[in-house]
C-alpha cells in the first residue's frame, strides 16, 4: 500500500476506535502516525504471521497511552484482525487502553513513562553480546524526557556503543499538563543528545521521505546509538485537534468524528 494512504488509514482506524470506545489520547496518537507508517512498511524486519520470530527487529512504544495508532498500524499490517482490534478496552480484551505485550506484535506493556528506553538498552546490549543482528527501536514522547530513567539510559547506551539502538523522540511539544516549554523545557534537545555522545538526526516527523531517509542513515552509524528527533504536531491531520492540549484527554463527538474523518480523507 502507498505510504500516504496507509497513514490516512491508520488515522481513520484510530479515530473510529477512540470514538466508539470513548477513549482518549488521540492527539499524541496522531503525532506519530507517519513515523509508524515508515517503520512498519519500510524499516522493521518483522513478520505479521510470525510476530515472535527470534530474529525480528524490536520496536517498543514507550508512550503507551497513544496505543490506538500502533494497534491500528499492526491491524493494517495483518498482525491481527480488525474484529479483534475492536475489542479495544472491553472487559477481558488484551487490547487495553495502554499498550499490552499480550497483543501480537507488541514487545512491552507500557504507559508508566520512562520504562521502555531502559528495556531497549538491555535488549540492544543482549543482541550485541550474542552477536545477533536484529535492531532495537524505541519511541518516547517529549514530555517523557522529564523522567530520570531515560537520562540514565541516554548515558548508558553510548558507553556500551549500542549502534543497534535507535531512539525516536515524538517531539510534538505538548505534554499532559501544558506545553513542554511551560512544564520542563527541553531546548536545546539535539545539543543535549550530542553532549551525551549520540548521533543526532532532526527531521519533520510528518514528511515520509525525510523519515525514511533518517532511518536508512541510522543503519550506517557505528559504535554509538542514534536518536531521531521528529518534530511533529499533536493532533496532526485534523485542524480542531492540532496543537490543542484538550485532545490529550478528549474523545470526539459523533459530529467531530465525521468532520475529522472528512479532513483526514481530504488530506490524503
């Protein structure tokens, strides 16, 4: 499937899911759609029919509250059916409102922030020690970089020359209680990573070509980890959701759903 269409389908699926289940976090789910689209269609070595293959690449979503877009991505790639997906948040369903490792294609249950990067460092180090070639990718939110556990990991990874580890920062600049600048300023973020001895790539996180180019460039880096700082827009693709803190929490009404679906379809 053409990448732009795939991204549009992810947004439509996530929107319907969040609407039907009266769920939340659609803003942060939308900011990472293009990143997931490129990862799961161009970069990750994964097999939907054998999601536990020991040679697979590992992708960990640390911002587990934004799971609707990852669940939608996996469904569209064939890891499970849409019927299974629509058990989301129901009693007894593995499709919980924060990402759940019991869902095919999910490596780690997350949502309590600051956990996935430390785990990813362990995975990458284990692969190195066992001379295995699979790669580890982990996506964090910008607000999540308030967590000290991430900065311990950011120190750890270059010390162990984890060139098989790629960190993706979904830098949409809005966290749960306000803008990143108001709550805990990260600027200059790229310089911080460079000071911690990471290879840094700064991109437009909604430009499919830029995203693919950055992920391919990462593969050439040796002896240190890489970070892709993806400048994104919270609620991307729907004008009344874009850069609005409200959509960290709110689910759309029927009228808002219809308008959002129209805008997503038009953008494609």
